[in-house]
């Protein structure tokens, strides 16, 4: 049974990918494994109680397992309980890639759209910088997720997130013509590009050493600086400074990782668009995993709030 087909208080069985497996301990001092299970329709949490050492070794992240259990709701949030796990037998599903969440759109269309929109960057310096970095990281950009766990945390999520932001910027720029669309497009195309350095890739995504210790905002500014040297572009030109500014400030607040806060209109709008798309994806994903009249799991990146799915026709 697919995860999105599970009904409250009903038993199920099927094959699922272990996305996360963490050994924890109860107050009574007994080990249990906290799991997140995934298939191509979503994910759901569950615990294996009284876990033995061989369970910890056997049931690890990135592995496909057969699971029987019961879908329940605890504190308003869906989970699987009373679970039993076993390894797939010969001939049964066991390929992790078959259980990964897929991009909602054809990535070929995303690639075509991004190429089309690069031509709309009318400032030659900005377009040269963007094109140089996309040539350098082409394959990774169109396959990597945008995050490990939060928004667009699926294969090609980075490109999908970026393209959606460009679409939003294009529409907003029509409403507010005082905005420089070329700067919006260039800044958005670059803002998360260094996640191909920050993250390990689409499979069992983890943070790299540079990702943990430097982060994608500082890393993309470093990449821009390298390209300026390679293209012999003067880094003191105002067009270069404002491009770096919109990228460096896109998290909005210093405590969220931006070394500077937005100080030009386009920087503020990019920050807002980034939040719109990230929050919409997190809410939509969480709500797709619950039935009408149920609450989602708490979304850590949205102030640890859970969201209600109205029971409406």
C-alpha cells in the first residue's frame, strides 16, 4: 500500500524505503529506532520499540524493507505503529531509487525554461556570470535536491525550486515595473547554486564538510568571485556589487545565515519569493500526507507549527 493511501486506524503492508533511522532510548532505558519511511507518494514516521542490536545494524537509512503495521494518529500527527520489518526476498522490490519522491515536473522542461530565461537577463555582465557558473555545475544543478530535509528535498528539487522562483519573479516584475527583472532573474538563478557544494547529492543526502563549516551563501559568493577573475570582470563595478548583494542577503536575517540584510528592492523581493516557494512546498508536502480533518506533522522550519487540512468538499 502506498503511504498516501494509508487510512487512519487501518492495517497495511508493503515495501518502503528507510529515509531516516535514529537509535533513541526510552525513559526506562530501552533502545528503540525512530524511523522515517518513504515511497514515491510521501513519507511517514514510526518507531520500532525494544530494538535489538541486530535491528540497528540491519534496518539502516537507504535500505528498502517490507513493513506491516497500523496507520495511526498521535497528538494529531500521522504515524505507523505496531510495525514489523523484514528484508525483501528474491524478486521483491529492493531498488531505493524506485521509492524516492519525484519532481512534480519534467526536469527537461525545467532545463529548457531556465535556458530561455537566461536570455532575458539583459545585463551582459550578469548573464556572463550566470552562464559560466551553470556550465560549471550543469549536471549537479539539475539533479540535486534543494535541501536535506526541509523544502524541495527530492531529486532535481534545486532546479525546480529555482525555476519556480524565476516564474514568481517574472510575474511580480510585471506588477511592479520599478523592479529590475534582470537582477531578479540573475540573483535567483545563483542564490542556491552552491547547494551542489553544500550537499552530497540526491542519494542519502548529507551536508559536506564545506556545507557544514562554510554554507552555501558564502560558497556561492566565493564561486562568483572566482568567475569574475576568470572572465576578467572588475569586481568594483556597481552591477557586480548589487548582484553579490542580492545573493548574500537572500536569507533575510543575520541569524538565518545572511552576512548582510537586504538593502535594495530586488534583494528584499528575492528573499520574500524564496520564503513563499519554500513555505508553499513544505505546507503542500505535509498536507498531502494527511487526510481531511487531520493535522500535519510539525514543520520545524515554519516555527514548528503543524497545519490543519480542512474537511471541505
